[in-house]
C-alpha cells in the first residue's frame, strides 16, 4: 500500500503545515505558501481590514461628542499689596530691645553728615 501525502510547505523556511495566500496588487497576483509565523503579518492585516470595514459599515454608535471649549480659569484674586507687605508687629517684650526713636532734627543731621562723608 502506497500513500502519497501532499503537504504545503512554507516558501520561506519549508515549515509545515503552511497555507496558501493569494494577494493581488494592482492586478498582479502573488501566491505564497506560508507557515503560521510567516503568515502572521498577513493574518494581522486581514483582521485589521475586516475590523475597519465593520466599523465603517456600522451605524454611528460611537459618536464622539463635540469638543467642549473650556475657558481658561481666571487666576485667583490677588491679595492686596498692603496685606502682602504687612509684617507682623514685633513683640516688645521679646529680646528687651527698645525701638530707637529718631527725631526729625536727628535725621536731618544724619543726612548732612552722610552727604559730607560722600563729598
Ligand atoms: Zn515560514
């Protein structure tokens, strides 16, 4: 008894089993026998194309809502400049330092002396 088995081997690495793929590009047909790993890119393309066609033919179920325009949020209201520069009142008890009180006359005198120093 003689049994002849025909098997398709991959064109690229002679792996079996292989499937025959026919691709027509611009009227030019290509036929290849490819094992599963080598046919993977083609299988992926077929699957993607099928999904794309299904999505294109499907009713607009996934209608994307129009882009919402969000106006930029205004910056928080600034605190008044006076409040920002306000320094806490130093406690008079702490340190025992007495504030130096300068009279107007003394200030004028200091100004004159500094002016003289500069000259
Ligand atoms: Zn192969």
